[in-house]
C-alpha cells in the first residue's frame, strides 16, 4: 500500500511539473511588436522611478523646509 501511494504521488508530481512548465512560443515577433514591447517596458520602469521619486523627494523637501525655517523673516514681516 505504501508503495502504491508513493508511486501515485511521484506520478502526480511529475504530471504537475510537466503541466506548468513553459512551452516554446512558436510565434514571430515582428520589429514593430518588439519595439512596442521595449517601449512599454521602459515606460513602466520610468513610471516606477517617478513614483519612487515623488514618494521620497517631496516629503524630504518639506522636512528640509521645516528644519531650515528662517525666524528672522517672520520678524521682518511683523
């Protein structure tokens, strides 16, 4: 019984591994589609970098402005 369960598990594991392994893509990627794909990838990278820049730079800029606030400027206005 133990041998039967073990062989079923081995066959099931092999079947799952073969079913999720990628197959060869038998398709032609023309120059236009490849350039579009590269442009999309570069745009996605630029969007991530811009988002990181926005989340990091502007709070640091606000903190720097708060820390270096010049008190003499307020006295001159008043």
